C-alpha cells in the first residue's frame, strides 16, 4: 500500500535513481511470488520505476592469500528458476540453505542472520552498485573452472576463528554452499527491469569508487521507506533508533528510514480497506499467517500451528520438500542445528536434548515437535516463551 501511495503521489522518480527492491529468501508461499510479480509489472509499466528481485548469493575468491566464500547478491527474473531459465528466482529453499551452509548454523531470535544477510545486507550491496549508475553489475569471484576450497584449509580457518565443531560435522554443513556457483556473473540491469534508465542525481557525483558508491560520511545518503503503521508504534520506535546515529546505526551509515504511515495515522483497518477496493491482492488470508517465510520460527507457536493446519492438510505434489513443507524445515534444522553431544561439547547448564535449533537453548521446541503434535494443547507449554516476532526489518 505504501508503495502505491508514493507512486500515485508522484513521489518516486526514476531520473533520481529511485528503485524498488524485493528480497527473495526462496522460502515464500507461491501466492507471494504471484503477488510480487504483479506489483513489479504494474510499477514498471504504469509508473516507469525499476523494480528488482534480489537474492543472496556467495561467491569464491581469494582474500589474504587464501580462498574463501564471500557474501553478495544476484539479480533474478520474476519467473521460476529452471534449466531453461537460469536467471529465474529460486523457490525451493536454495537461497535460505546457502546462507545456513555458509554460516554453519541456523538463525534464531537473538541471531537473525537470515534477516541480516538475505534482506538488509543484500539490499545494501545492491544499492552500492545501483547508485554508481553503471549499465551492469560487476563480475565477482575467481576465474577457475571449479572450487578452489580445500577441506584442510576450511577446517584450519575454523580453528583459527576459535571454532570447535568437529571436522566431519563442519565439512558436512559446508557441503551445500561449496556446490553453489563459484562466481557471480556481471548482470545488465536492463535484463531484469524494463524501466531502467540512466539517472542524473548531483547527490551521487564524486561518491563512486570503481563500480560501487560508498555510504556514510561524505558518501551517499538515501531514504528507505518502510510501511510501519500508526498502530505499530513499538516497532516504529525501534526503527527510529537506527536513524539515531548511535550504536544501532552501525552498518547502516547513509540510510535514513522513513515511515510515513506512522505519522499519517494509518492503521491495519486502513490497509485492509485499501486492498478491498483493488481488483487484485495477495491471495492469502491475513489471519492464516502464510506471508513471509512460510514456517518462519519468528511466527510463534500459535502462528506456526495455524500455518501447519493449512499447509499440512493437503500439500500439492510440487510443493513437497520445499519451504511450504514442514518436513523441509525439520530437515534443515537437524542438518544445521548444533548437536552438542555429537560435537562433544561440555556446557555449564542443561540444554534440552543437547540440541540448539531455530528456537534457541531455553526449551526443546523444534519443527519435528511441531510435526508430531496432535493438538494445540500439546504445545501450550511453549506459548509463553516462543512468542511472535515484533521485528522491524
């Protein structure tokens, strides 16, 4: 709603470098992809504003005399990936698993590496190249025919970083990311948006190093619009801290987050009313909790049960073993969670099941437990300590 309010008011201008970004985690519901595809088509054809789909990607290159995997992003088209559409978007969890394989552990409420890397950092990396006003992105990675990472080097680096995961377990977790492409190709912006045009913005002049701009002091500053509402003031206050210039602003230099709905008095009822007047919408019931990553661990026990009551009843064959399938999340949790017994870890306190997964160390809740529960009563004891997220990102 915020995007179309800005567009109708004529506040977004392609000639200034304004751009719309959708971060694909590869763990969304199919209807989300259909909705964003419609948004992209309308924004670019009616309003002539570039709209890009961005995915997290790692690549392999040398740093300080050794080869490592580095984080970046890639542009993708709004059609699903296939062998005939290699630039299409991923929807079977590939992007999400690449992150977990790269870090070697699953995110949780205290370490939201998924939000940080799949969304915030990927967007920042994209904007650094986009504001440089070049016709294409830079090629990243070495020019070898295959991976140059060696098992011994990976484990030696893990030990230097004070890691303690046994070699066999670490290498198994790193297997997926090592099988991903070793480089990111140069990509022409016009291949991924029909609304791309060269822009003239004096605020960007002299603030480019090579193929990228730089943010912060003496660098590029930009506005990031977030659709937080007036009735979400707790979340609004959290975002305002990112604008404070203090510790919570570290890593977001140059960014100024603006939340016009919070100042205009717009509430959830206003948003619902807006979409009821449109001829199209996100074809997901807001009460079902299927938006965003389908089984996101930040939806709370009741939210996850609601999702499972819908998706778990009858799942289309093509959605099995994807993030719409609870078994996919259970498998990812077992694969990338921390098995303290297998790692021969000694802890100063008891940790349920000697396992640390998406839901932290304070309880033994897991996706497997969710799959095995037969009623809401089975999971009632977890309701108070696994609460829905009130995140702002």
